[in-house]
C-alpha cells in the first residue's frame, strides 16, 4: 500500500510517497534513510489506518516547552521502571502523574494513546519531534527490536546528561562577557543621552572652535537624542531580518559556517560539534544501529548545518561502498585525531569505543577552553573599555584644557 509522508532531514523538509505494509513500516524506512517522519497517511487519502501528528491545540502554544532536565529525568526513571519489570503502559501512567511539566504530561498521555492504538513506542515517540529528536527515536526503535529497551534508556540518559552539561558550561562561560558588554552599552547610552548634552551647552558658550574629538562626541550625542528611536527601530528590524534569514536553508548554512570561523568561539564550536558527533555516533553503533542509518541520524543531531551536510555526504559515500575512513577524510571537517581513531576503529572492530574516547577527549578540551574563555575575552573587554573612556575623556576635557591654557596666557 502506498503512503504519502512528510518529514525533516538534515537538509530540511521532505515529502514523498512510499510503499509499505503499514504506516509503522514506512516510518521504519524513513528513519533508516535519516528522515524523521512528521505525517504518514494513505496516498489515496482514506481517513483510516493513517499515521499523523495530532492536531495542534492553541492552548499548547502557551505552555513552556519540555526542558532538557525533564527529558533527562524521564529517561532515567523509565530505565529504572523497565529494569524493575514494570510494563511500559503502567510506567508511562506513573511518569505522567509525577511529571512537573504540563507539556510533558500531555506528551506522555499522547504516547499512551499511540500505544493503545497499536503503535510501538518508537513510532509514538516520532510523533513528537519537538520533544524527542531523531537519535532518541532511532535508539528506542533498536531497543524494541533487540529487547534491551531499559539499557537504551540508560544510554540515552548519559547522552542527554552530556548534552546538558555542555550547554550549561557554554552559558556559564558567556555570562560574564555578556554582562560586561551590556553594562558598557547601558553606560554609553546614559552618557550620550544625559551627560554629554549638559556639556554641550557649556561648550557652545565658549565661542571657539572645538577639538575634533569633542565635535564627534557632540554629534553622536545629538543624533542619539533626536534620532535614537531610529537606532532602536533599525536594530530591531536588523535582528528580525537576521532571524528570518537564518531560518532559511541558505541562511542557516552560511550562519553555521560563520560560527566555525569566529576568532575565539569558532574552535570551541568546532570541537563541541566533533564531541557531539563522536558521542552520538558511538552511541548509535553500540546500540546496534547500522552505520549508514547512524550517520543519517547523527547528521540531524550535530546542530550545525554545514557539518550536517558533510555527514550526509559521508552517509551517501558509505552507502556506495566507501569505508568510513575514506568518507570521513573526504568530508574535510574532521581533525587528524578523529580520522586516526576511525582508522584504528575500523581495523579493530572497536569503532564505538574509540569514538567514545574521541568524544570524551574533545568534551574535556571544550570544558577547559570554556573555563579560560573569560580570561581570553577579558583583555579585549578591558582594551575596548579603555578606548571608550579615552574618547570620552578627550571629548569632554580637551576644550576645558584649551580654555585653561588660554586663560593662563592672558
């Protein structure tokens, strides 16, 4: 029977028609091709036996999204319940009652509805792509087929824990520089709008030609006072246009490339992506996911469109018979350390273990560089603050010094 589907892959939204025994089988085919299914319905348009996302409720837009901490706790609790022999339906009922997130409660209720309708757990999870990413769904599918579902949820817990720690460290490293930049911006705004206009009246009474620094300072202050709203409006419009551009496929690709080339943050972003790739790929291989399917899944989890495209190219090369090492070398995004580990892993059959070591290595490097990021940015902030103070001092005090020298001569 033919089924029409829509989904998303590393390249963006996709749709088409596939032949399968059931909607669940079609979902298996799509996940194997690296596509997270969103809707699967009979191609003839019959309303029965279809598989589709539930209709969105407008009230759900007001609910906060499921946090990473909630999903982390859900995975750990479900592992414990399944390992203790609790049936999956009973486990979901207990987790739904104890969940603190309203959106997660609704998601668990919909999961139970999918299971009652005859769907397996992985297919039910795939109906909620905003909560469960492609790697999560694929590993649960492997756990169902191998009978090791409790072990899969434990691995997912450790994977989500690693992702959460990385995000928290990035936020912690950026908190101080962002606070300093915000304080500088507020200080400049207050000086331009409130302080310099008071000096402008005094400078005009001098009746003499003012120094260049003072004229520039007075011009900037006058523009801020009279046309500051255009700056705010232009900044808001520019930010909105940037977000819309990044939302496009070409814009997202260009933006992700730009992030990799940033002077200080670029190497950290690249190492973070390599750590995520290595850990996710190792997790998928250790759980029994085929190499080609694992690469398609990992491409959707690296959170960088440029690297995702290169991994998709790796998947195509492996599908045509190339070794993982040759495909990785052709991608031109991996460091020699990663390539060497892949080479040894392919020769010894321990690719998952070596990739896990690569992920641990780069995660430690990222942690160290994030801890020292503040020390690297601090001299730049001090120089910028010093230049700002110098310009303000020259603009304000040069006329006073000139008048003082003239008075002394008299």
